[in-house]
C-alpha cells in the first residue's frame, strides 16, 4: 500500500452505545500518548527484571530452593506488568474479571494436585 | 428481491457488536471471545506446568536448566518477546491515534520479533539435535521440547495473523477503521499471553 493516509484520530470524542462506554478505543489523543509513555516505562521495568532474574539464578547460581523463590517472584511481577498494563487488565470490565477468577480457581486446583502429592512425600 | 429488500436482508444478518460494546457485557464481542479463548489456553499450559512439577518432583535427579540449555540465547529471546509485546501495543495505540503507517510499521516490527524468536529457537533446537538430545532422551528434554514446542507453535500462529493484518487484512482500515483497530487489539491480547507464558517458561526450564 503506497498511498499516504492522513493522521486522523479515530474518535476524539467519547462514543456511547446504548449507554456503554468502551474504554479501549475511545480515549483522547493526549490520553493515548500518556498510555504510550506508560508502555515504554513498563518495557524498561520488564527488561530490568529479566536481567535481575538471569543474574540471580544463572550469574550467582543460587541453590535451587532460593532460585525457585527468586525466579517465580520476579516472573510473577513481570506477569503482573504484562497483564495489568499491556493487556490493560487494571481497567478492564467486570465480566472479564469474572472469567479470569474462574480460570484462576481451576488453574490453582490444577497446580495444587501435584504440589499436594509432593508435600505428602515429605 | 429488489435492491431495497436486499439491503434490508443484508443488514439483518450483519454481525453485531464488532465495534461498539454490547450493553449487557460492556465489551465488543471479539474481546470477550479472545478472553474466553485465553482462559482455555491458561488451562492448556497449566496442565503442562502441573505435569512438570509432578515429573520433576518424582525424579531421582533433575539437571539445573543452565547445565543443559543455552541461557544467553534464551535471555536474548526473552528480550525479543518483551520488545514484541511493546511494539504490538504501540501499533494499537498509533492506530487509535489514526496513524496508520506508523501502526503498520509496529505490526511489521512485531512480526520481525516473532521471526527472530523462532530463528533463535530453531538454532537452539538444532544444537540439541546435534548433541543427540531428543524428547525421548530424558524426562527433562521431553518436558523442554513439549513446552517450548507448544509455545513456539503459538508464536507461529500469532505471526500468521500479523502477516495477514500487514497485507490483505490491512484493507479494512480504508472502510472500517475502528473494527480494524479492534482486531489489532485482539491479536495483541493473544500475543501478550504468548509473552506471558514465556515469562514463566524461561525461568522454569532454563534457570531452575
């Protein structure tokens, strides 16, 4: 596609459809530019956390029990940043929270089964 | 059927809520759909992580990841995937600002990151095969190949979708800007999930 398409924000004003606002697509250009700055800060944080986990587990060669604690704590922090900001879960609709709470319950049960088995051995 | 009746018939079967949110869910349908899909994906990868815990804890001995796998290469891949998560949100943000060309550039960069990730992964796999390390070699390599292989398939799936939106799918921008932007948001959510899985796979397999 060679033609130049003029920059024109999709919807500067807020759209309402049957009384519902969509926070995803209908923010002002200033708000979107602010979001871009947040994305770049999160990128920096993810980079630092990745370097930290590699340094702690691979560089320092921590014993496995400490390495598990450090690596999974940092991975959880990184997961929070990706889900919260990139997937904008921090400002998402209640229905999605409902779906995810159900998923977390089943996921926890799935992980609890083997962990319970491991604990029983000790 | 005259032209007016044909138009009415066509409008009747138009898929609703592809752009604007449904009043009851507060979401456009595609967004709810992708989240339900991602919920099923959590269970898919969750089953594999659960199996890994069980297999590893039952094994008489288990190598540290860095003894068998290439940590520097995997670290580079982690940065590449994180960078691709940023490029895809920047693509979405620029499309919302009406900057199609910039949005398209970031979609292309995301695709490039996916390609780099897969090339590095192929190099890593190739080296393992040279050393005669296959899924049948040990439980460690079985879990390594299954989990990274399934994750790699997800990366390829995302790349195919990005390639479509970069080429044929981009035509929608001319007629339905918001719908096209929503599509990038949806594939972006999928891509972030793929990144999220790698964020946990990387330390679990390579560093512990």
